[in-house]
C-alpha cells in the first residue's frame, strides 16, 4: 500500500517530472535520501515512471485509435506484439480479453500501417480505426487521483515556469533522439542524453530547457493506478449530438473519475477513460453523472483488463539511461 509520503512524491513528479530530488525533499520536509529511496521503491514495486513526450499540438503525426477484436487464444500475444511497436502507445486489453485498444501515431498525411498489417494476423475478427480530433483531457493533465497529495503552496514551489509564447526551433534529427531517450526515462541524466544525441551535456541542457520553455515537450508519470484506489477502469465510447459535443466533453473532463476525454471520428465521436474504486462506483458514475447529461445518445462501456503499454516505450531499454537525481 502507498502511504502519504509515497503519494506526495508521485504528485511532486507529476508537477515536474525532472525536479531534483533535493527540491522535492525540501518541499516535502524530508531528506533527499528519503525521496531517492521512495522513488526507487515506487519504480520497482508500483511501476512508477517519468516519461518525456512531445505535446500533442506540436506532434508531427496524426493519432489514430485502433480497436481490434480477436479470438481469445490470439489476444494476449497480439496485444504484446502491438505494445512492442514504436508507433503505438496506450495498448489495452479490454472487454473480456477479446478486444485490443491501441493509439497509433501516423506521420501527417499517412495512413496507419497497422491497418495493413493487422488483417494478416491469425485470430483477428474485426478492425476499426478512429482519428483523434481533439483532446479535452489527457497528455500533460492527469487523472485527479494522482494530484491530491500536495497543498497549493507546495505545487507552486515545484511547478516549472509556464511555456513562453513564440515558436521553438524546428525539431532536428538529434531532437528525435533526445525525445526517444526521454520516452524511455524522463529523468535520464544529461550525460546519458548527451550520449544518445551526440551533443555535449551543456548543449543537451540548453536544448531541453528550450523545448520545455516553448511547451514542445512535457513530462508525465506512469503508475499502476490500482495502488491509488482505481481498481476498476473502463473505456467509454459515446455518441454525442454534434451541437452538444464540446459541452459534454468539457463537463466530463472536469469529473474526478476521468483520465482521458477525446473527440474522435467514427460512429461514436467521444472517447473517455474512467477510473473508479470498483464496479459499484463505475455504475454510480454512469447512471448519476454521465447518464444525465443532455446530448449523450449512446454509450458503450469496455472494461480494461490489462494495460500493456502507456505513454512511453515498453519497459526500459537495454542499458537504460541513469536516472537524474
């Protein structure tokens, strides 16, 4: 079980994933060694990871949400195969273990190669793809179960400067190497980032500061949400009347049960992820909060059985960068 200090460390890293442990310790009123030990234990036992990623608005790709229905014997192996692909994230096994959900990044102007590859795999019975049009909740924001441990004053002391207006320098080849390294470990030290990019440590520090200052890169955390009380997860596929779409999406994005809310193409035009304390809590949310909203015409609920991949790469790479202290 997580205690109050564990939750405070997790919240602090959500506020600034690259905050030095010494600054986190000062804000929490404990020693640097204590924060370091807690972080290492949370990584080992709770699946905690800090992940660097490009802000969606600046992403050089279109995001597609792909659903694959499979025969039960094929689902696990196919889901793990998808999770190993560099173009996927958020790979989940849902609906009794016969459906796989994944987000696929596709270069602008292209089409998901996954849609060409998948039909050739044995065991797949149906494939559908939905283009992500707009994110109301997700990315640098988070499920509120992560963000309840610190006071407003503590958050203010940890919060990095707000992004500056203006355009950052266009991304170059080494920038993509930098992003790949941060996707593996958002707290990688400058020496390891320099090795990944071929830049000097000083150049890496300046470039990373510039990317953050212009809002190009953000840092998020990944953790086993069941340890924070969310034992029941579900994807919610909704059909909402177009004139009410913004209102419904913005309303549910303010609900503490929500982790993701996004508009998509397809017969259902709004996707959300709900994190609840149990089946009864999910039922209460669907019937008493979501179901009363005007404009929601249909709702499909797909329980999440297993998350094989979140935002970052599938587990640490061989010779993973050392964590920034």
